[in-house]
């Protein structure tokens, strides 16, 4: 999703910058996942 969004504002990132942004994604969710058992 980042690339299409950035194309719209004409931002240029180096491959190193893209790697740093990708490293920020820790796959955390702000809501519960109904397909997984939740701790009570």
C-alpha cells in the first residue's frame, strides 16, 4: 500500500529508506482477531 500512496504525492525513497520503513511493521493489530483464541 505504501508505493501507490507515495506515487500520488511524488515522493522518492531510496531502497535503504524503504527497508527501514518495512522494518517498522511488527504486524500488531489494534483489534481482536475472531479467528484466534484470546487470553482472558
